[in-house]
C-alpha cells in the first residue's frame, strides 16, 4: 500500500494496482484481498490503493504507474448501498471503513475512480470489477437518480468489466497483457464485458445479414445444380471441374467477402441482442424484456453472450465464466491471507470483526429470492470447498492469539447449501424455466446435508474449538428436509438465537418474492421448538422481515402485523426494500411488471406509503403511532385501533395533527 512496502519487496515497479472503496483487509471475505492474492500467486506484483481521495488524481499516483493495468472496485458493496439508507439519507456508519467512519468513498465510486486514473495515467488500461461494476454492466434502474442509467462501462473510461467471481478472468487478462496483447483485443474471455464501436456494430450486422442472404441463395443454387446434375447424368453428359486458375478474380474476391460475412454471422450466433439503452430508458416493457433475456443467460454451461447498443458505444457481455473446481476453490481460500487489516490502520474495520473467525465453505445460491442479486453475480450452482481445506483453515484460526475458541459462522451466501448439487448441472447448468426451491423444492435437487454434517462434526472436534455457531443464513425450507441436520443445529450450532429470513407472512408478497409461504415457516418453528425441548435448550428465532417490496400493499403489511401480534416474533430486524441493480424485484419496482409473465405488479413508491408500511412492522413503537393510525384508516381497518386484545394500537382521545 506504500512505496516503502514496494521497495521492501525489492520491486522496482508494480504490475497491477487495485483500487478499492473499502479499507484494505487481507481476509478472504473481501474481494480486493482475494483478487490481490490470486494475482500474486500467479506471479504478479500487486499494489492496493484503498479509499483514495477522489477530488484530484494525486492519490492515484502514490504507487506509481502499473506496468499492466489498474483494477477498480467500489468494494464489497455497491457504493450507493454503503453510503445511503433505503430512504437515501447518509448512513451514520460504514462497516468497511476504519473506525466505521463515513465519507471515505464517493457515490458511483467506480466511475469517479476511473476518471481520476484516466487523468493521472491516460494510457494505462482499466479493468472494472466487484459488485458495483458487475451488477451495473447493462443499462439499469438507478434508485439514487430514479432513472435508467447506461451500463457503467459506457459511463466510465474503462476497457473491460470482470463480472461475477473474477479469479479466472483477472489472471487470464493479466497473463495476456503480460504477453504483449493489446487490451482492446481481449474480447473472448468468459465472464467479461467489453465495448464495441457503434460503427463496427452496424457493419457487423450488415455483414451477417449478407451472409444469411448468401446462405439462402447458396441453398437455392445448390438445389438447382443438383437438378441440373441429375439431368446431365441421365443424358450421359460428363461434368467438367474448374481448376484454381480458371476461377475469375472477381469470384475469388467474392469468396473473401463471403468469409468475412460468415465470420460475422458465426460471431452473432453466440450472442443475443437485447433492447438498447434508448429503448429501455423510454419503454418499461422493453426494460422488462431486456431483463428477462439476460437473466436467462446467466448460465456458464449453456448461456449465450448479450449485446446491448448504447448511443455512443455497444456493450458486449461474454457468456459467464465457469465455476471454480473444488481444487481451485481450496487453493484460493488457502492462499496466505493474514486475516487482518493493513498495519497502517489505527482503528478496527467493523466488517472484519463480523467475519474474522468465520469460514467460507461455498459460493452460489439456488434460493432464487427475487430481491437478491446472487443469481446474477455468483450464480445458482454451488461451488464448494473440500472438507479437508476448510479444516486446515479452521486450524489456522485456532492458532491466532485472539481466538477465543468460537467459530462464529460456517457457510456462504446461505449456511446450508454446502456440497449440494443437482444432477442436471453438469450437462445444462441450472434450469432456465423453473426455480430450485420455489414454489416447492425440486425433486432433482440433492438436499442431503450429509457433507455439511460431517464438516460441522469435525470442526467441533478440533483442539482449541469450543463452539461452532451458525446463527444466520439457514435456508429453513431446506433444513426441514433433513431432521438430522436440524437436530444437530439446535444441539450444537446456535448461541441462543437463530436468525432466519421469512421476509413476509402474506402469501401474495412471498409469491412475488419467490419465498416459501408462512406454512413452511410455521412447520419449521414448530420443529425448532420440539428439537430444542428435546435437547434441553431454550433458544429463539429472530425473523428478518421486509416492508415496501413490490407486490406489497398496506393491506399485506396489516396482515403481517396481525400475524406477528398473534404468533409472537415482534422484531426490530425490519428492512425497507431498496432497489439495487439486476434483481428481479428492482425490475418490478421500476416497471411495475413481472418480467417473466408480463403481469402488472403493485409497487409502493411514495415516501409516505413506504413509511406507513415500515411503521406497521413497529406498531408498538409510540413514535410510529400517527403513521400506523393513518395506515389503518386508509385501509379501512380502524377496528384495529382500541383497547381490545386484537388491536394493534390504542385509541387516543386526541391525536396530534
């Protein structure tokens, strides 16, 4: 992170410099650390500039000019999410900054960082990565500006986007640049997005059209020749072959043109064109159509590339990169991470404290929740590490001087999809026409927790480990399929509270979210209570709930409040839906349409209604009285105001204006 450290390594210059909107933490839960270690492992000299000042290019010059390229990321989250609340107010804490300080990264960090780099080193290639660039790779709805914005690659002066989990892509790009290749010619790496000139795109389509016309003409000529050949054969007339010398120059030239046109046609067969930026920014139906097409192609086995024209450039996404193999996953997570913040920091980084003694077991999620972008970033298929690899990492944790004997998290995007797979994944990837878990768990999916149970048991047996907790991220509909897992979860892996995410208790809303209904939740809570009683423990469920999601009306929120009133589970863990790029829910929020069926979806967009929906979940809070009353009045449910047991709030003789 400094020239002194570069010199201490005996290096004259750096090959690659990573720019990040987060503090630099050398832990495998942080994207910059993984990419840095993977590049180092491949033999490259890597530097990191974390949270640079962005009002001038000076901070971007502090490690000098990289020999190969700059890589730019906003950090572990989109900069809008890091900086702003769902109400678009500045957050009072940034978990990815030293001391939780705010204001250390700009909104739209990737674009701003890229502009500063271009000012400092105009000739150095720029590769974008991380969640912000990955999920803004096409024209997208931007919640901050409340409009459709261009692909981030059209707005930033960069050369490529690495989307998804980028280890394989970034190493290939680095090696090809090292070999002297021009970054403008690196256009065939899966899991990357590149730019094509509008003029070149028009010419490509023109050539492909010519090729199609020629193909049709050739078929016709072939048919006619076969008829003529047959007639001559019947008359006993021999056919004369043309020698190379007899082929006229004009015909040779035509053959060359045909080859170029055929190449264009072959190229376009590997890609699908979606509605352009101009179309999706003016027509919500076109936006939903574009979303539906690229959503269906996020499959590394069968997916095609995607092309989206923009006014001044054409955005080309190659098909997704394959998953890492088990051996590759093991190798990545066993690189020599220190697990610490950079020594230059004098204050702790809160995000590290949450994951310092946790273990990543897998990537990907086949849950398919509409509001989650994992499908578009990590994919729906699971890539898992071996049990031995996870155990080796756990043993290293036990050797840390500040380890207290507690591993506080084991999992990935979910806690209990480790080692799971579907028999169809190898041949065709995840299904395009149905979800693995919604509306019910697919029978082709292997839902056995056997491998996870073995891992958890062996972790518990490690010397120095007192507890292995899984307090969050459990997909409870999957857990219900394996009582042995659920029994051991209750007996050994919960420290008093298990956090799960039913999100809502109205069937109408959970259907839009693609989440299991409350009958599955009730079955789980009943089984959870039984198993805890059996093992003599008093443990509780904490629910994560959501307000303001597309499809959710005031009536739905009142139904949820009544359910909480009747069944317990009142919680402060409520989040207001925040539209983030590339989720199904955000597409619905912007368009008011289900992108897969075209049906209309109700969307609460007004600040007042969103505030009322959220207040209904905290109906006991006196500060929310006026909003709850107004919501009940608007919905015609003043029967829930009064002193009866069923009432949500008490009646007051005089209400504040």
